[in-house]
């Protein structure tokens, strides 16, 4: 793995451990897994997970709209005819 190899080069080590002989130890086997877990987490949160919205967030976004956009928003919301 990238991280383990860099650390080994910096300290002049051949292996971190001998649990898996010839494979550089457990750290060599796991550091790329940690990197992929981070990538997967970022990808999931950026592109897949549905964002949640609260009433304060909605009011904040509503206040960012122009007056004509606010009027259109209110018109569309009243036409939804949602029953509690």
C-alpha cells in the first residue's frame, strides 16, 4: 500500500509485521482499504445519499429567492393540495 510503503522507506524497514510473511505485514494489506473506504464515503455523501431538509433550511433558501421566485413558489405550494 501507499502509506505503509512510504513509512517503511522513511524508517528503513522491510516489513511492519510477520503475520503475513512476504506481504509486508497487516498495515500493507489494510492501508489501501482505508483509502478506498474514504473514497466510498465521500462518493456516497456527495452523489448518492438523499439530502435532508428542515423547516429552517427551507426558510433560509426561500429568503434567498427573488420576489418573483417567492411568489411562484407560494403559488406552486398552494396548488399541491396536501392534506395533513
